[in-house]
């Protein structure tokens, strides 16, 4: 029986061009075609958690347009409940423009559209309804800071485990990372660049240990092709090595990590076991095109451990 996860974050459509290499400033690169995929860090993580066996509710926003309706249909088809997704008049659904190079590396620019309209009160109301039946809340930050803050504060105030994926690092986000008496801070899952943006310069391990001490909560740093680093506030550090994989498209690998991590925590796994499963799932996810193309099922994750 899977656990119950609430994901708060963005919903996009991804317009993807596969090109030999990524463009430099002012440069044009040409690929054979544009492909459309479901995207958005929140929606992607919700799909990853659902495929990993969790019962998932998504909170976010789309525009009242064909793109938004198609995005919601696709999410329902994945078993994600979308009653927390507002359908907003007069704004388009979020769009991500993505170039993927021959090595699977990507470059992404997002037009936020409806994601910029995710409101504090919407998030609070949806979470207050859902939290009595929720085992883990996952928040990512392609939505306004006020919505992120209320999501983290509402979850942590009632002691529901909260994972905060600071992707991207919003101005002002660091203010949320100060523990308050009696409350657990959010468990952070930055990549190396996001960790640097939160902590300033220095070796990755040292900065992660410092951040975990500051937030009094674990920090899990995703290291791309080098696996992941799990750091507990007491100073325990464990490196999870990468699983060998064929890299086709790294888009959505972090979202897969976060969705599977939240699903595992919700199902009762400990920190290290949840991160191990997420690390394996992220490696499996990069073997196919599209943010969600390679996201594995619970069975495939288990068979690949
Ligand atoms: O993390 C990958 C995602 O980032 C893409 O799906 C794109 O929509 C952007 O939000």
C-alpha cells in the first residue's frame, strides 16, 4: 500500500528541440523537430510519485486553455488527483522551451503563465483539507514565493514531513530555512547549483553539512551523474553512488528523484532507503526522452535496486 503525497508546484507543457549542442548567447541551433511533452517540476514530480505507487494530489494552476485541459487529462491518466489545480481565466498555461544536446544535457527557459497565479489562500485551503490524510508534502519553487512559504509552513506546523525542492532558488527563499522552536524545518533537496545559491561558495559536502545544521533537518544534494549526498543535521554524511545508465535526456531527473523520494517517505521508508530508491529512479529516468518518458514504475525501481 502506497503512502499519500501532496505535491505543490508548477504545471507546464514542454516544447523540446533535440540539437547537437546547446546554443550560446545570441546563437541559433537547429534540430529536426519540436516535440511536446507534459512538464513542470510539480506535475513531473507528481507523476513520478504516482508511478512509484503513491496516492498523489497536485496543487498548482493551469490556464483555461486547450494546453491546460490536455495537461490535466494527462495527469489524470497517470492517476494524479488534480482537484488542487486551479484553472485560471485570462492567463496561458505555463510553457517551457527546452533544448537537449547530444549528451542529454538541457537548457530550459520557462514562461510561467498560470503558475505565477498560484495563490497563498488557494494553497493553504487545499492543504488544510488534505493534510489530515497526507503522509508527505513535496514543494517545488516554480510558483510564487508566498505560495511556497504557506505550503511549507502549513505542512510543518502540523508535523507532516515536508520536502522542499528549491528549484529554482527564489529570492527570499533562504528566509524560510530558519528553524522555529518545536517545528521541524523542511527537508531540502537542492542540486549542486541550488546548494551554492543557498549557502555561498565552498566544497559541496561542507556546505550541505552547514545547511543541515542551520535548518535542523536533513539535506539531500542531487549530484547529477555522480549520484546523491545525504546529510543529516547531526553531521552523518552518506554518498549514494550513481547507478550506471544510458543518458538520453536529463530533463526531469531531479523531479523524478523528488517524486520518488516523497513517495518512499510517505510509504514509511527511512531517509537513506528513500534516497537510495530515488537515486535509482532518477538514473532510470534519463534513459528516455521527455521529462516523464523514463520515469519508472514501483516494480522497475524495486527490480533495479
Ligand atoms: O525539471 C524539468 C522541468 O523544468 C521541465 O519539465 C520544465 O517544464 C521545467 O519546469
